[in-house]
C-alpha cells in the first residue's frame, strides 16, 4: 500500500470515529486551495527548512475552528515530513468518503443546456447503471460536441457525443483503408 493510501485511510478511520468525514474533507479541500493560492504559505508549508514547532504553530493558527481530525492530520503529515503528499492524500480521502456514502461524481458535458427534468432522468439512469449509488452531477456545455454527451466518472470517460462517434468512425475508416 502506498504512503498516500496509508495516510488517507488513517485519516478516514480517525474522521469516521469522530463522525467528521465530510467536514474534514471540506476543510482539507479548503486548506489545499488556501496553500495552493498563497505563494508564501505554500513555501512555508512545503519547505523542509521550517522547523517542526513553527509549522505546528502555523497549522494551529490556520486551522483554528476546524475539526480535530483536520488539525491532527495536518500535524501528523508535517511531523512525518509528508506535506508534499497533501493534495494526493486529500484526493484519495475524497474517494474513500464518496465510496463510504455510496456517491459518485459524474461530469456530464453536452452540446446544449439540459432541462431540469432531463437532467433528473439522466441522474436517475446513471444511479441505476452505477448500482444504486447517489449521482452528483456536474454539467458543462460544449457546443463543439454537436449533440449527444460525454460522461466522466472515476477516471473513466464515455464519449457518446456526435463528434466523438464521427471521429471514431473516421478512425475506423482510416484503419481499414477506406479513406
């Protein structure tokens, strides 16, 4: 098991024990954005030159009012010299939380804006296809698709757009020497 998975699973266990799964996830995602968007903070948080006591004090100040799981996790990460893995660990932790709550995030890209009723039917069908999981649908519009849709979830992309089908047909024709 990788260090990323080990830390994410330890965070999951601690957060679950305290009933802080989703809160810790939200707080850590906000912390990642905060560090990513602030050059000084990024350098401070990731620098091996900063001593442990100073970094712990900074973590305390930056995480004031957050859940115990969040604060303790960041300190353990710092103490063990694993701050560079923070974003990967948070991504893995997010997957664990989504699996725990039987949710799946699906990105749907269509050529036109969908009506609420059509979006609801798509969500319901995806839930059935994905074994009853709750589908969290993120929609995008890309007029270049011409029609149809592109679904992305769990690192998998399903392209059922008109443009995607035409490109696939063209590739098949080129392979067979028809063109």
